C-alpha cells in the first residue's frame, strides 16, 4: 500500500470522527501514541512495536489529512532527491543540524 492509499483509507475510516475532534485533540492522540511507541521500543516486543509504529503513522496521516497535506507528495518533494541539503544518498553532510535532520 502506498502512503497516499493509506492516508485515504484512514480518512475514509476515521475522517468524520477526527474532524469533530479537531487538530488540537487529534495531535494529543498522536502524542499519546508516540509515548506508547517509546515504551514499546524500550520493551523490545516485536508485535507491540509494530502495532505502535502503525498507530503513530495512522495518527500522523490523520493530522496531515485534516490540514490538507498529502504526505506522499510532500515527502517526495522534500526527500525525493536525497538529503534536502546536499542531495546525496546517503547524506554527505559533515554533521546533521537541527534544521536539516529528518524531523527538521
């Protein structure tokens, strides 16, 4: 399944509920799921870890949909040529900075 297909599936499944909760409430659910992922990483249980990664991804695509962001398109635009700073794969930058890490 492509990212865009998953984003559409999650929107079809939960879009109405998520929309009524709003962005702030939905973000809080994402934050809670990230905490659960943190615990799963510490525990090292593969099944739990996989489930939490899926949950975090689902809440992330929900927030993207609620804000009109096509995650597949923006990921390709930002990272499709490699590192956004040096355009190399793997990144050839001397040291990552907060502004050019995957989260930045």
